[in-house]
C-alpha cells in the first residue's frame, strides 16, 4: 500500500535527490533509490548518521526547510514500505522514539493528503506496539525520557481512532504516564539540572519535558478515557510545569557570556538561553557545577563525580575543569565531545588530559571503559564556596586514591588558581592543564622574579595573561565544538619539579 501510494507522488527532476548533513558529514541520497540501513552503505557512513536519517528530525528542522512536501511524503512512505522487519536496527527504541515524535509533529503542522494519512497512522500504531515492549529501562536517562515522549506523541495521533486506540493501548498509556512522573522526579535534580550533567542533553530534555506537558494537557481533554489516566495526566502537567521552570533557570545559569552553553561532558557548543546575570555566583550542589557571571565574563567549573553513578555514559574525566569567557569571548575551554562514531577521538575527548585541571601525567581520573562506560571512578571530596571572600575550595580523589586540591580566588579582573597534589600513589609528573580557545596564539615572556607571563590575544581589544612561577610548555590539542567537527588549538602544560604545587593567575 505504501509503495503504491509513493509511486503516485510526482517528483520534479530537482526533487529526486536530497543532501542530508548529520554530524557535519554531508551526503546526497537519491529518493528513487533510498537506502535506510547501515549495511546498505557498506559502512561508509557511520551508525549514528544512519540513526539520524531514520529519526526524521529533519522534517521539522528549520535548517532542512529545503525538503518539499512531496519529498517528505515520499520519504515517509518509502520508509514504511522498506522497513517491515521490526527486528532491524531502524526499529531500535531510541531512533523509533525520535521518529514517532518527528512524524507526529510533522502531521500536526501540515495538511497531509487524505489518501496518505491512514497508512502513516497504521505505521505509527505498529511502532507504538513495538516501542512499549522495548522501553529502555536499562538506560534510565535521556533515552527513557525520549521513549516516553515518543510514545505519548504516538498515542496522541491515534487516540481518537478506535481502529488503533483500544484497551491495550489505553493501559500502555497509563503505564507511560506513571513512568514519566517517576523519571522526572529521578532525572531532574533539585537545582534544575538533568542528572547526566550534559548541558546539551539538558537542553534536549527540557524540550522533551515541554512536549510531555503539552501532550499531557491534550490527554486531560479526552473525557472518554478512564479516570485514572485523566488524574495522572493532570498530575503530570503540574509536575512538568514545576520541572520546566527549574530546568529553564538552570540552562540560563549554565549559558556563558558569549551566549553559548558550557561544553562539559558530552556536549556540542550551541546557543543557550539569554540571561541578565551581571554579578552572580552560585555553587549548584545537586548537579555539581560552580558558576560565576560578572561584567560580561563567565567562569563555570565542573565539580561532581561521574553522574549518575549507575549511568555515567555521557561523563568525562573532568572534575575540577572549567571554562572561561572574557568580554563575551571564549578564552579557556573544555575540549568538547567528538561524537559517538570514532572510538579513538571519543576516548581523546573524554580523557583527563582533554580538560583544564591538575593531574599526574598519563594517569586518568577515572577508568574509562570503551565508548560509554567507566570502571573505577574519581569522586569529589570537598566543594565549598565562600561568597564573602570570593573563594572556592575543592578536593577530589581519583581512581588510584590520589588526592588533588584546587583553590580559586576571584577578583574583578583576575582569577587566582592554586593546585596541589596532597596524596600521591602513582609515578608521573604533576601538571596542570589550560586549554586555550582556538585562534588564540600564546606567547611566553619572562617577568619579574622569574615568573612566566603567557599573553593571549583574543581580539584587538581583548586579551588576557596567565602569570605563573611554574614551568610552561605549549602544546597542540584538538577541540570539538560540534559532533564531527574538529579544530586545532593550543594548550598550556604547567609543571614544577621541585614541589607538588602549581599556582597561576589569569588577568585581563
């Protein structure tokens, strides 16, 4: 049926191919010869590229508005006709959830031809059935919330169709509403942060919670549903409103003075939420971040153990690391996340040396296992901020039970950082790392009392200096501002062979 409907769609010559770009990798596909599975491309495209293709997010994306209505109809019908095996990778729950969300949003925002709509709703009902038995309880983080959002979207599209919405689906809807309530209380922390501590995933989950609220509102208006569902929907609306307020405030706080989110853990650097913080300092106890905004400058530091303890998939070895913007420009940055395709690059972006912190050289804070796991983990021992003295005190223990201290004192135009290794158990040089933003070319001069001065020019008007008595070496590193995109930059490696203490001052 989907195949015959697809053949009735007339495509102009210039509509017969579409260039898709996921993770900064463009690739042109022929609509008349669409392939949906990874093996169809002889693995020349990555697994996550193919997942994005199958998620259909591009149907609702402003940057993909070059896709015409006929092309969209063709793509959806082509997917339905060629993806009949529900045990294929294209039916895995995360991609399926995103596809349900994308399809229903697309249906709601467009006038779909009456001959096409029934076959799409039939496919949605089949995907719903599969999703419910495959909810990702083994990944009770952003994946499970995405599953719930997709399931609620799917239900909303068939809820008035007795052909598809029966007693079984009604029961499944009640379960999904109850699970949504449970997960929101687990995943959204008291300070509003998402418990996986990725500002990027926090942004995505904020959008998911907003959708869940609107879907729950829609469900409350379906008076034919059992009272238990109506009650749970009302409760979920109230809970979502509470969480959205907290999550929005958290995202504002974690947005730096350049307007972009801090790039900790698995995050791309993209626009956050505009805020008006001019003089703000706060230790976010639940999510484990310290934030200071002052005079168009922002300093954000990561001070939490890998989180959550049972699901550290998106965590990096970054305890004590920070990012700094000066005059609304990036100065010192986290190296970011390369993506999920290349294991070597992923390891590089998660390892300790990719962050701005003290360490024993070549010894990882936590034991990184493969693409997403940790073994033995570092843990935060102390985090204390004295607002009166503008002083932040931190202490951690790494996987080898070595103890590192970091003390930071803030002034209007400077930040003084003191690092020390209080307990050593492994051999290696004690160092402290500073990753400079791309395009900053540092130069070292000798100052008074044998101090080293590193001058860092950001623009003709903005520059800063790093002053230290420690030895300094300049090295290259790779930063990842977006998944699939890399930029070369410079990092500073501070060392002191005479003592296990390293101090430096950032001045602007």
